[in-house]
C-alpha cells in the first residue's frame, strides 16, 4: 500500500490521496500539513476520487509507523517533555533500540515514532481497531485517538499555527538533555532554507522515513483484539 491521505492548511481540508513517496512535493513549512496514520491501496485511491474522500471507506488499510502521541493539553512544557522522556524509557524496557525510535517535538507536544515491524500489524479492514486497542492497552498514557479509522497527524517540518512553532525531528539525546531548548529549535523563521540547504542531513523526514531502523526481535507485543 503506497498511498496516504493528506490535508493542507487544516485537518478539515482532507480527502486527497497521494503517493507517500510524493509527500515532499506538498511540504511548505509555512503551511500546516497533515497525513493519514494509515496507508491505502489503489482501490482506496479510486474510491476517494469518486466519493470526495474516505469518510465512508471501510476497505483495507495498513500502517507504516506507530505514532505515540504525547499531548500537552493544559500541562507545562517541562512536564510534557518529562512524559515524552518516560515514554522512551518504557520503550527501552521493551528492548527497543534508539535506532528504531524517532522523536519529534510537534510544536506543543511530542510524537514518538517506531516502525510497524516492531508490532507487525497486518493490512486489514479492521486494522484501526487492532492498533488502537493494542496501543491503548500497552501504552495507556498516550492519546490513542490518532489510531481511529481516519486518523491523521502533523507532518514534520511544517508549522503548528496554534503555537507558531514547527514540528521538528529530535534525537533521543536531545530529548533527554533538558539544556537543549526545543522551543528555540522549533521557532526558526528560516526553517525552509535550513531544510533546503541541509536536505541530505535533515533527520526524521516523514516522506523518506529517513532514520535507521533496527528491529529488536526481543520486542514482542501481543495484539489486543476486540
């Protein structure tokens, strides 16, 4: 499955399916951009084109990355960061290698991405139930609403209009090092130029899954079904 749904400017502006490999073409750091948590096939692509989106699509989906969403809510920045750090520690307890963990500061909270091959969720028409129930059971502290059938999340290197900060990739060391000012890192007005001039070394690009994935076979989580 090679397609994702995107929404430009606002989550309401959804319904367009593109090849995941083409996502780079749609990234403008100054304009919010969201992508679907799930992947779609050609059948879904044709359905979206003929039915103005995927609202009533109940066919097969798959998933590439599991996004553990640490929502800030009414909490302080420091408390939210500590929650994200605690989540990485949880993953370490499952023997997940740091090379399989990509962290993001989302402009307010945190997204911690791990590849699906840590779970091996398989494509199906009810994968959203399987994923949501599994993650809710294993990681009850994260916001599992992202795993709903039509769930979307913010794409890296685009702005969060609520905070005027960018969603940026950070490594685990930067997350743990509280002397690193993530708010400052995420506030650069010339972020677009930074991406263009350092394109080959920018980490954590959503459109390339540009981080090294090292699957630890000791990390086994039983899927929780309905």
